[in-house]
């Protein structure tokens, strides 16, 4: 049996504790990641929600951007929620001046696409590969995916409101991203899905 995966949470800013709790519920060993040496010690990484421009600037300050890119390029599994989705996007729209991403997923993401803080909302959506029952998704200053490359699998779309059909969950290989915050709901299907993805990646190596 594959050992429990070691999954780090990028702890520069955002919903760190909530992701740690959800990953532990999914059977993972967890740690926080703020330094390159901490990044090297984990099998996979979660990039939490928060504020993508702040996260990018802090990653630069902590000299993490290039190590993050190298680990992603080398095949490390990663999951990004909300701001984390932006960080994993190859292309962003409505970003701050000079804003950079880690990249890895062949998609274009629009920052704050669903609106500002006052426009935050909750909605039921279905996620491909995560059981049939709808998922109660929490969207807070959320991005959406405007376009994806051929290798990107769309896992979920907005199912209500003016923006019905917008892409809100994707996967490309070992990389997973959602517009919403599954760590805030108590429904940890997304984290179980990611932990299983990491276990399969460990078996392949």
C-alpha cells in the first residue's frame, strides 16, 4: 500500500489552516511551506485562496517562484483554489501590473471575474469524477477560466446565475485547480480527489 502522501500548503497568505485540516481528513501528512527547502521535502503542494498579487509578491520575497516553477515542471502534483488557480495558470487577464504566475496549466484565467468581495456567493455545482451529488461551492472574489488548451480536462462549470457555463474546475495531468474554496465547506471531496492523485503519482515514480 502506498504510504500517506506528504502534502504541503503554501503558507505565505490565505486559507492555510483550513487546507491543512482538509488534507489531514483525506489521509495526508501535512506541513506548511514558506522556504525552498520546505518545498523540496513534500510530495505535493496546495496553493490556497487569498490574494494572488500578494501571494506572488511574497513568493518573490521568499525566493520561492523559481523553485515552485521547477517542481511543477518536474511533475510535482499541485492543487490551487481561487488565488491558487490564478497562480497555476499559464495566462491571466485583469492581473496587476507585472503580475507573474507559477504556471503549469494551459489555461487563461480572469482575475476577480465573478466580482469583488461583496459579490461573493455560494452555488451547487457538479464535479466530474467526484461522485454524483452536487458540490456546495463557495466563491469569494473568484476567478473563472476563459479558455483551456487541448490537454486540460474541465471538471466543473457554474450552473446558475448570469455566468452559467463558466469553467470553475480543471485538471491537467497532476495539476488541479478550482475557482472556489472547498476548504471552507466541510465537504472534502476535492481534497480526497487530490490526495488520490498524489498517491497515484507516487506509485508511478
